[in-house]
C-alpha cells in the first residue's frame, strides 16, 4: 500500500489530498455535538472536554502526519505541519469570533480554564524554542526537551482541572457572557453510545492523517514548493479543519466556552506533535533538523497566543469589524508569517 501511494502522480495526490480534507471537515463537524453532549453527560464541563477530548480527537490527523513524516526522515514536513497547525488553529478562532455577531467571542466565553490553557500553551511553546537553541544532546536519539513537553502538558492539565474545582478567580459576568450550563437533552443520551461514536470518528481522522502525509510528500517533491511550505500552509490547514468546523459549530450551538477551549486545548496538545516527532525521528534531535523558517512559527505561535491571552483578560465587547482587537492582531501575524515563508529562499 505505501509504495503505491508514494508512486502517485501529482494529480492523484492532489485529488486524494482534497478527499482527505473533505473527510476531516465532515468528521470534525460531527465531533462537536458528541463532545458537547459528553461534557454534559460526564460532568467534565466544556473547558475540560474541549481541551482534552475535542482537542485530542481533532488533532489525531495532524499527529499522524507529523509522526509519519518523521519516521520517513522528513523532519521539516513533520515540524512545519505541527507548528503551522498551532498558528492556523489560532487563526481559525478569529473565524469563530466573526460568526458570533452578538459580542466578541473572547468576551462571551470568559473562562478560567481557557486562560489557564493559554498560559500552558505559552509554556510548552517556550520549551520547543529552548529545544531549538539548546545544545544538541540526545539520549537514544531523543532530546531532553521531549519528556519535559509531556510532563509539562500533563501537569498543566492537572492544574486546569484543579482550578475548575476550586477556582481562585472568576470572570465578571456580563449580559453577553455565555455560561457553561449542561444541556438537559444530553443527559438522556447513552454515554456508551457517545463514547463509541467518539472513538470511531477519531479513528477516521487518524487514517486521513496517514494518507495526507504521503500525499504531501508527493506534492512537495513534484511541485518544488518544499516541505516547509506544504507542511505549514497545506497539511497544517487541512489537519486543522476539524478545529475550524468544531469551533464554528460550537458557537452556533451556543457552546462558546467549548469553541475557545477546543482551539486552545488542541494547540496545547499539538505541541506534543513535536515530542512524538522527536521520538520517531532517528536522525538525532528533530529540533535541530529544521530550517529557521520553520522555527519562526514557534515564535509566531507564541505571539498569537499572547495576543489571544491579553484579549481574553481584557474582554473587549466589540472591536474592529465587530471582532476583538486580538482577532485583528492574530490575522495580521498569520499573514505576515505566511508571506515570510513564501518569500524565503
């Protein structure tokens, strides 16, 4: 199967790439309702369910792309997909903001859990940047930053969960604030059936990611675009489609906290793409095997997350074009990063 896929023509690779994008988009839409019901049915709440369940499930296709690329000795594709995905998912939050016309989404979805997740994401991105500039030390071809990423992620989730149970800070409630209130209809649905549906849809995303990586390799080679551009601007966008459709769908369902948590939590989980790629890559430290244009996306993602965090704390009701100033800043950062990547030699 693998040799046949690797021998695809450019036309067939693009066609299969588009088919995977369609599957990922449709499956992502279905996942929103299931995770929203699971959040109510299990008592997890939208912030935790969005960060853990929705964030992890919608990230499956992306992590398969990065790990498959690392195993195939394509570290640039692996890292550009992982880091470009974090940036584009943050960008997608602005689209969800646009779709919520009543007020700025970051104002209406005020949540301590989302603030904690954004802080966690900044810490994890900082670790990746440290790995990039630290000495190229490895143990069994794995850089010391890799286990720190996993430990930091798990410890951060524990802090988020504890802050939900015993909050030391609460956002001020306004007329536009949408609280996380369980839906009574979800309580009547079978938890077993919800979990089975969740697992089946997540598996479809994983398979789509496996096919995408092989199509991306063909496209990068035959078009001459290079792995950086294909990874950051093509596979990263496609594997991030679930975050886009789930966030917009969550806004339309009125699950505003879930919409924001799915993006931020998914981004925090996506930093583990880097850890998984470092383990899969057998050429040494994956942090040192990438060009500066790919490493730039770490700093760019940190800037975009910082802007988002400030926006969630400031809680502007209405901003330019009926979206918050943070959405305008995030759009500008992403466009600048994409232009820099396309103009790089």
